[in-house]
């Protein structure tokens, strides 16, 4: 089969003859129709994440069931599906407690195991989710949206709260739309005018750090934020906005960074600040599908680029254009 393979750091190759995945008794073979490019895919390409090479990346995908293992009940070929990427072991202490995203023996399709930048991917039946009438392109957003839903729920948001989202990428946009749908006043900070405009069209108040310094933005545009979301992975930027969190405010750490966040210890104590990390998810796919199906979030506007596997290779090699929100490859 044809696949986009990471053979080493900074080495993405189109292989026309990659061996077809062989499915076990409890697995299915999915013929890929659409797959989204995620920040994690770039990290895998740059060798900043993952378990080594070779690897076919791609964990935000949708397709059609091509083949079903011998011991798989209730699924038939031709069904339109997506899949939950993490594959928990089911028997470690975290799995026993139902905290599957913390599984210590966790595998992950497209991150630690071969993924969906290919014609086919194999998936354990436990991870298959039907997309029914959703389009393949929309269904590629189920995974990132599911992760965002988990973070939003962990923030314990209340109707009418004020939220500031740092970052204009796919997750920043999804956070802004989900918080809007929950009756919040949402602000988004970013530098790219095109990406900010996309959020503005969804009723988000936009703040351009290209036009004004962060200090001016804080002085003029915002005060007393209930929830601050780092959807970009920039601790230093987050530090600048911590003083606008009101007493009892929450910081949601979602963006990925190995950096350090410097906070005043007294502020955390006196203002009763909460710092809430949120990593992946295992159980939020059906909620994400409901939000997409009912157009609670509008992902059409987030597909800024699309193309083929060859175009994804070029995207890896050349780097992200500034106006990229989501690239969808159609296979
Ligand atoms: Zn992703
Ligand atoms: Zn486990």
C-alpha cells in the first residue's frame, strides 16, 4: 500500500509498497478516506516525541471498514468510522481505576504505532467509533475536539464566565467555539490576522498581539478572566496573562511544551488559583460527534489547507505556513 513513512528525524518518505497491515482476531482494517495533520505529527517528524522510527504518523482520521477480524462482533465492512488513537492495556492500576489516558503501557495509533497517513490502518475493535452521517473531513476533527471537550469539562466552566484562549490553531479555535457554546464571553489572543478572523466570525473577541503589546492588551482590553487556556504551549506567554485571572480563576494547560511556568506562590494561595492539566482522552468521542453533528462547532472554516499524502510530505519538509489552521489529506 501507499504510505507516508517517517524513516528518521526530518526524513519523510512516500513508500508505494509499504506492507499491508495484517489484522488480528480482535482488530479491523480501515481504508482511510481523510486524515488531519496535527501538531503532534510535526513533533514526530522533528524527533521531539514518540518511540522511534520507522513510523507512519496520523491519528486524526476517518474511513471505511475494509476487513473485520475473526472475533469482532457487531461491525460490518463498509461502515464509516473513526478511531480513538490511544490503546490502553486494560490491566495497569490506572486502567483498573478507569483513567485510561494515564495507562502506563499505553500504545497510540499514529503516535507510537503505525497510523493513518496511508491507504490502510489496523485498529483494535475496542477503539472503533461509527461516524454515521458525518462527512469524512468533519470526522477528522472528532479526535482533537474530544481532547478539547475533556479539558473544557475539567475547567468546571460555568455559564457566563469569561475565557481567554492563547493560540489560534485548531485547538485554540475549538476551545473558543466550545466555550462560546457554553454561554461564555470568549477572547482569543494571536498574531495571525486570517486565523483571528476565523474566530471572530464565530463570535469570539479577538486580540492581536501583532498590533499591540501584551501589556497594552491587558490594560485596555481584558480584566478579570475566569479561565485562561494555553492552547499553544508557551509558558512565557501564559505567565504574562496570569495576573488577569480573577480570584478562584483556573489555568488550563493544554498546549505542549517542555518549558517552565514561573508563578508567584502567594498568588496561588491568596487568589485560590487552580492549574488544570489535560492530556488526551479516551471517552469523549461520542460527545465530540454530537457537537459536530449538531453544528455546535463549525469546523468547515478551520480547514485552511487540503491535499494528498505528497502534499503532507511537503508540509513536513517545508514547515507550517503562518495561516495554516488545519490541513486535511484525502486518500
Ligand atoms: Zn492530534
Ligand atoms: Zn493500562
